[in-house]
C-alpha cells in the first residue's frame, strides 16, 4: 500500500524564532499590525510504500527523528493518508 505523509516541523515554543520575530515586527509595515507571535516552520510531504499504516507511520517517524527534524530545537507532527 502507498501512503502520503504530511509533516509539519516547528521550532520548540521555548526557543526564540528569529524569522518569525522578524515577520511579526514587519506586519505593521504592511497594514497588519494586529498579527503577532508569528512562528515559522517547514512543511514536508512524502510518499512511502508499506504493508500497513502502522509500519508506514513508524518509518516516517524514524525519518523525522533521524533526518527531517532537529529534536533539540524542533518538534514535528505528522499525518498519514492512504493514496
């Protein structure tokens, strides 16, 4: 079976997000001063072939922990759908 994984990687809430802070500070310049506390992360989409949803989820989680996410500074959430 083929699955599609959607992964959102975000900086940990306890850490400074300089890119998000810069965007937050600039919102007033474009007429959107009411927007604040912007946090910027990354979205990763991938496909995986696996015999079951559990195996696919386990493999994607391993990929996140080993390569896609720096767990010292980032957290991740993933969703898995059958293609």
